[in-house]
């Protein structure tokens, strides 16, 4: 095991994945196979936004989200929208049930669409890349769908 600095001056412990390290672990902790992420059930009721047909065009779709926990400001969404504004992509933002006004998003580029919530079961098959804060659920679902992920 090795120690590495973590935020707040604390030190985190990480384990190198070597056979020697694994041999010291209790047998119950050794993972011998991985069957994929634990997927949540899709929403039973979901109304797609009025702009949903825009996703069916030839333009690549980039999904941007800060998840549902660290989303009280547009720390990730704002810079992503500005950076992608002049690109030939359709930017699809999920605000995690936060109103755009409360996030300080006063201007949304013409190539962007915003929703409070988007069903990943419906959205991710249409997405070319995802920009996220690295929340567990979104990342796991994107990777399960084969969507490249940028964690910012």
C-alpha cells in the first residue's frame, strides 16, 4: 500500500493491484469477476423534452451534467457550454433538477438544449461523449453504454 496526498491535507491510502498484494487480502475481498455496473431501473414515467427530435440528426451529441449532488452552481456546465458553443455538436445539458436561473445560466448557446432531468436509458444511446463531474451513477451508465467520458 502507498499513501498519496488527498484534499484537505488528509492522506488517502491506495492499493497497487499486484498479485502479492492480493495474496495478503482475505479471500472474501478478492474480486474474481466483474459482471458490469449495478444499473438503476429506468423511470416508469418520463416525458421527453420538446427538443428531443433534435437528437436524431447527423450532429454528434455531447451530454454535459454536474449530476444531482454537486449542482448548486454552473461550475462545470457554464464553461462546457461556452467551450462547445462554436463547435459542430449538439450539447445536451441535464441540470440535476436545478433551474437554469438558479445556476446563473443566463445565456444558452444555439447549439445547446437544457433539461432539468433526462432519462439516461433514452439519452445515452444517442450520445457521442459525456462531460461530467464524475458522479457514480452517470459515469457507470455511460461506460455501460460505451460512451466516452470526460471527467472535469
